[in-house]
């Protein structure tokens, strides 16, 4: 199972073989060099450390770390992926987008879009109060609990607060297109974060069957039938 680091380019839509529209996300995946290898003898576990994104200004500890390992250039992101075996990995090896298979199911982790400080209506989808008949508490949170017996607000109540900017993993995304030259992955559906955000892509090794929508296929069949009738010579 392959793993790689990437950057979200944006969303668009493509047409599948049946003519149906698929919403997809374009991801710049790699190239990611293997910066370091974690071994059981030295670190107590097995893992592969990948780097992604050029670091414009690195401090001396960061420069010394890459220089010690013999890695050319400084990388902005360093992430480790646990492994059962380090066979096939070496320091300096480059992981590219072609490490994945077409229609492979992947899990993508990132940071969701931050919404700032939001009220309970938007944050928790609570019902608002009446908007007419003299109501003065349209989007207010309402009661937080009793003031006589308990005397405090229980933890976990749906109140206003910071929304978004959370670590989110989206599972079950299928790779619909791989561009090895430009290191691009096109996956079905949406992934966490805004444009330009950092992503971690983990492959599952499971290749899904291409999805064919029956409605779109039936529509294409009707179009083909009508076109065949129009192309057929008229009977005298």
C-alpha cells in the first residue's frame, strides 16, 4: 500500500464513460523523497519519513538534519508512515503519483476549512426562535441549564465557539485519473481543506470496479437508438 504527501489544487468535474458527470478533486501528489527510515533497533518502530514542499528559509537545526541524512534541499512538510517492513525503501528514493493504481480506494487526511467563531445555529444546526410576533431572540442560544439546583453549565452543551480547522480524514475515495508527468491525482468527491492545503494520501490496495450509472447509460442508449433511426434510409 502506497502513501504520499500532496497539495489540494481544487475541484472540477469530468465525464465518465457512461456520460455521467463526476465531481472530482485534483491533487498535486509528490514527488516525495524518502528522508529517513525508522528502525526497531534505533527507534523502536518501523516507519518511512517522507518530505514534501520546498522550504524557502530553513533554520540551522533543519539544515543540519537534512545535511546529516544527505538529502539535497529542505522540505516544508515531514510526515511518517508506519510500516510492517522497510523492504523496498531507501533514503533518497522518490515516491511519485504513479505508485497508486487507477480506481484504487484511498484515504485522504487534511485540515478542514476554518470558520472562525460561530453561533450555535450554524455550528450545531439548532432550531432558531420565531422571527415574528414580537420575538427578540431569533438566533440566541437560549437556556443553558437551571441556576438553582445545578448552578453551572454541563460540559458538552451545544454552544457558540470555534468552528472548523479540525483534522479530518475522508475515506473511500476512488482515483479516477493519474498524470505521472505532472504528478497529479484526480479522486472522486471532495477532500478536507481549502485550495493549497496540505494532504496525506494513504492507499488501501483495493481497486474498485468502475461505477456505471444506469440512468446515464439508459440515456445514451436512447440517444444511440434515435441516431440509428435517423441514419437509416427511408423505406419507399
